[in-house]
C-alpha cells in the first residue's frame, strides 16, 4: 500500500497589500522590494479571521475537488507557525469547524518546511493502512507576528492556506521524502518572544538575518532535492515541475539552476502572495493543478526551508 495526493485546495484572504501601499508607511519602495524578493503584493487576513478559518476554507476546496465529505476524513495535520492559540491545536479547531468528527488531529511546527514535514509524516500513516482520507494543511497569518516598521521582514510575508487530501493508493504517489534540521542555526531566523506568567517576554516579532538565510537556503534546498531523487532512482531530468517554498524569487531561481531544472518547469507564486511559510507549497500546488500545469503522471519535486533551521523535500508522482 502507498499514499497519493488526490486533491488540492487553497484560500487567500481578500485584502491585498501592495508594495506601493507599504511604501506609504515603511521606508521602502516597490522597486526595492521587487528587485530583492520578486514580491509585488501579499494577502492580509481580516481582523476576525483566524488561522483555523483559513485552513478550513482550503480544506473544503480540497474535499470538494475530491468529492469526499468532511465526515470521511480520519486524520488532519496542520502545519503552522501561527496557531489560533497555545492549545488546543489548530488542527483540533479545524476538525470541529470542518465537521470531521472522526478525525485524529494535531499540529506540526517546522516553520516554512512544515508542509513537507507534515506530508512526510502523513505519507507513512496513510500507507500503513491506518487512515484513509488525511488532510495535510499549511496555514499561516504572519501579518500578526511582523514588526511593520522593519522593512527587512514586513515586506516579505503574507497570509494564506493550502491543503491536500492524501489517500491510499495501489501505486506510489509520494515517491520519497527527506527531512533535515540544524538547531545550531536557530538565531538566523526566529521569533524569540514567549508567554511567561501571563505576559510576553522577549520580542514576539519575526527576526531574520537575510544574507545568512539566503546562503543556507540556496545550498540545502538543491541538496535535499538531489537526495530524494536518488532515493527514488530518478534524476533532475525526470522532474516535470519544481514546486519550491515561495520565500524569495532569487532563492527559487538559484535552487533551480543548482538542481538543473529550467525556469519554465518551476512553479512561482511569490509575486502576488509573498512568503506564506508553511502554506506556500500547497498554495503553489493548488495553483498549478487548477490551471492545468500539473497533470496525472507528472513528477513533482517540492522543497522547503525555514527557521529551526529545518529543510526537506517530497518527490511526488501526481
């Protein structure tokens, strides 16, 4: 028994924040942001939207695409850095809002690599025969953990959610996964604040050493892709689509060049969405599935890297 992605879904908040609008409140410009990141705009969650709301909307799209009822879902894993609350898990809240009464539910925290980590875990849980319909959701509201006066971070991130439905298959769907972490590099990208004795201690905003993150991301993303290809006994020439974490167009381009995948085979959505952390890969997958680029039989290479430091890749046959 194997596991296979049978449907995708996504949700983006209605509010669009453009670079020009940001430049009215932050010392930046559209040209400065675009030349460094490729981002032109990002989505911002409404005041009454929670991460679970975004996750539920994306999950409903995936279930509708598969023709599967919420009551048939028996596992929900939400990859997020921005949960609704400390506990219960956002996945449990999603389970309730979705009406998936029989589903086990838990969150997974690996920051921008979260979706790949979650897919790797769910692959084994479904392939074991224990679960039949599993939702893997990446959902984030980064707009609430940004310092909106720090132009090195606030221009990069956005809000959104993407979901995939994973089910058993007689043929391999998820061909190989590989995960890594290096906690010694945690200082280059983090949110150092915490809640203690009822108050926030430390800074609850995103901190990032941009050059250090860029250097590491370019190196490890291509390396882990090569590892999964070797595990599946494939080469970069077999990749139909590269779907990387949508952090920065320069990182995406550099990863493709190192891996040997041409730009025309790379799915890029960062321009209109920004970096949506754990949501970025499933959002990109859903975009490419719905516009017809990703089709049955295609080999899709996904890869993510994020704070922790964490990184990983999943090689998928659609």
